[in-house]
C-alpha cells in the first residue's frame, strides 16, 4: 500500500483503538436493572416484556411495551387469544385504597408510588378490575417485585408496568372522552433466531478473510526480504523493506496500556452519553469505515490486470504523500457511501451499510495491527477477558448499572446504540430488535487467529498440521457458546470474550504445548527460516 493510504490507515487504527471495547454481544432489554427480591411461592414469575396494543374509539391507534410483575397469573402469549378490555382511570390515582369508581371487569390505570405493587394489585382485584396497569414515574421500566414482609401475594389479575409517556397518552385520550381499550399479551421469543446464525457467519467470515490477507502479506514481505538478501543487500535494506509494509506490531506493554485506555474511554462514553456524543462517534466511525473500505477495494481491484497500471501509478498529494490513481478513483465512492449511511442511518435497512463499513474496517485493522508472538497475544486476550467481565458484570456494584451494556445500548442518547458494532435485525422475533456483536469481540481474538495462519504459512505447515484451523474452530465454538449463554440468560447482555478467549487462547496453548512448540511460539513467534544464502547454496547442491 502506498505511503499516503498507509498514513490514513494508521490514523484510523489509533481512533479505533479507543473504541474497540465499547460493546459486547448484547440482546436488547428495556427493563431497568433494579434490585430483584428473592422468588417465593406466589411471587416467582419470570420478568417478561409485554405488548399492550391500544384501541381508541374502536380503532387500533398504537402499541406500547411494558414489563410483567413477579406476581400474578402467567400472561397470554398469543395475540388472538388476548381479550380486548376497556381501560378505566383509578380514583384515587395511586390505587392504595379502595377505588371510588365502580369497576366491572375493566383494566385499571394507576400511578406508581405511595404503596407497594402488591398492595395496588390486591386493591384493584378486590374492586373488580380484570388487570392492573401501573404507570412508572420515569421513561424506563421497573421490575415489580414483592416486599420481604408481604404475605398476601396470591394475586389473580395480570399486573403490567408501562413507561411514563405511555401513561400520559392513555390518560389524555380518556380525559377527552374517548373509549380506550387494550390487549395484554407476552409473545415468546424463538429459541434461536436466524439473525444469530448470520451474525455468527459474518464474524467468522470476517476473521477468515482478514487472516488470509494478513498471511498473504506476511509471506510476500518475507519473499521480498529474501530477494533483497540474496542480491547482497545490506540488513538495513531488509529492515526498511519490512517497515515499509506498514505493519504495526504491538508488544506486552502496549497490550496492557491498550486495555487501560479502553477502560478510561468507556467510562467517558458512559458519563457523556448523549445525542451529540453519538454524533461524534458516527463521524469517527465514518472516517475509519472510509479508510477501511478504500483499503479493501484498492487491494481487491489491484488483483485484476485491468487496474494494475492505476494501482502502480502515483500522484503526490499534500500532507499524504504519494497516492495511487486507483486510490484516488475509489475514495469518492467510499466517502459518498459513508456519508449516505450517516445521513440515513435511522432507516430500516441502514444496518447493511453499517455492517459493510464495519467489516471493511475490521479486516483492515487485522491486516495492519499484528501480535508478534503468543505471549503478546495471551496478554492482550487475558486483559480483554478481565476487561469484558468487569465492565459487564462487576461495574454494576460501582455504577449501579452495567457500564458496557448502557454504552452499547446508547442509553440517554436518543439513538439506537453506538455504531461500533455489527448487527442484523431479528427476523422471526416478535419483539424485533437486532442481534449485535462488538468490534472488540472480533478484532481481539482475530489478532491471535491471524497470527496462527501467518505462522503456518511461513513455517510451510499443512492446514491439519498447523494451528490456524484449530484456532478458527475454537473461535467459532466460543462465539456459538456465547449465543447459547445469551439465550439461556433470557436475553441479558453477555461478555462474548468470557467464552471466546478461553476457547481460542486455551486451544492454541494446549496444542502448542502438546506439539512441543509452546516455548518457540511464546518467545520468538516466528518459524526458524534459514538464511537465504544458506538456502540458495542448499538448492544448488541438490540440483
């Protein structure tokens, strides 16, 4: 790659280093993470999302999403079996005492506060209500549990909480004299959505492509060095030939520092999350995406003889240095693509553009950034492993929320999450949403997988006798286990590296130790290759 394009690549890589760890595999859950009381008989329901379609004067007007209580009967899962019932306002509004208005099977709408959820439910059931809708005092939802000292938890009516804005709309329609009725049902998610299968293929395929590109580049560099040395060039020339390839090798200190910087940046994202901050991230993502897309397209087109001349002809550009004509031709298309995605990123199929930019950026980073040996890879993946666990699970103790999940979801920003992730819409999920995976969950293990293929090619190992095949299988299995855990945990966020790191790193270390290569891979990291002069003499003797 030419000098100007390489300079931009390094800049984009440095920007991405601050954003790699901001998300892990995550399933959307709009329920606020409040303290959950222990389950007990009569108060042991699972928390479920509830659909509440609204009819105003006989016409379906809108639909809200609420959350079911820990107590009460199991909600109907089929829309066609859910009964359409009239809604009545509670009097008093908090429903902490017997309502003044007479109820004949209506759904009663009450405010949160002044007494426990169980008390409201008992009062509403005794007054003749068929269901209870509790309006939260915030835009978020709250998990309704039983108090520790409550014994009257044998509730016979459904209890659902709706967000504050939904309650305001319902009350406004009823105060205007409109006839308002609702349905309450909780459709079940499929055990496995096709989107998760495609996302798995996307992540595995991205690492596969990036690994082969990285190995091909490493082999070409090695061949070029051999040619220079065979021609009697000085070691200085070989050293500069390697540096001109633009590869950035990270060391142990950089791996640790990388995770520390990512932690600081994650906290900054958490504290400053807002609409304008998301806009800044979109701009940063577009810059990296343009460079990644441009690099991939130029490399791909250079393989065709029709574009060889354009790829090998350069023009000097201020601040960038020599830039090929092919890069100049491709760049406007890449910029236009990123700008169009940024402008129309809220439309239904904008995820396609985001994935294209993201995959191109990931592949470019995996080709530029490399780990030199297994030791650096182990330190990087080990730190990332602890990082993911801390910011998904442990951070709740200090911040009262999972910092990683809040940032990935984009809470408080008014937008649907940050752009630094790959996503696919859930195709057969009645709740919609996206299956997503963060860049860090592909790039961090991808660095180790790409290293294994570079080693195999330089050592001239077969696929079965090498390490790449097993590293690739280990990554695929680790990601698969992540999705299994995600579904078993009822859609709550899971740190993907918690499962991926032990599979990939554990497989390589175990296999290298069994084959007797562990010490060599751990320290040198590269296969022993004879000096080109010695190899040349050996070839002449064998003739």
